[in-house]
């Protein structure tokens, strides 16, 4: 199965030696998106501001790969503070809509410098 790595010019730059996404067969694997602006400046406001920025980055990468978050089959959300879970669910529904919702895992992790990171797998098949 051929694969193609891509960097999305309109998204925040990758924070290390990795691609924004990899297209492999009928799937697009999106790297973790953090709350950063396209110039790399981190969004340091409220959890809501950070979550919206991270989701916008994720959507920008999906679009650069020729898809959208509507094609998500799996979402991974990583929170610095699990007390933000309820607010995450409210914001999540603005970007991920039903009726066929993707599976999701939400984990508390020791993020440094931001409160949320989100990754996804998209399906582009028939």
C-alpha cells in the first residue's frame, strides 16, 4: 500500500520531525494538533480558546489532505486536566457531528505548555 506524507501549509507547523498527516490507502492519519496559530504561536488562553485552536488545526490538516473531519473514524483527545472533560464534550460537538460519530478515546496526559492535543484517523474509501 503506497503512502504519502504531507505538511499543511496553513496549519501550525509540526513541533518536531514528523508530518501533519500520512495518507495510506483509504485512510488519512492526522498527527496530534495542539492549540497553535499558523505562525507557530501557542494559544495560551482559556481551555475553550485552546480547544477551538486545536480543532481548527486538525480541520485544516484534514482539508489539506483532501478530506474533512466529517470523515473521522477515530479521534484521540489528550487533556492536561481531566476536569475539562465536560467543556471538551461541548466544543467537540461543534466540530464532530453525527449521526455516525467516530470512536473516541480521551486520556489525561502530562502536556507541557498547553491543555489539549487532538489526533484523528479519517476514512476516504467508498
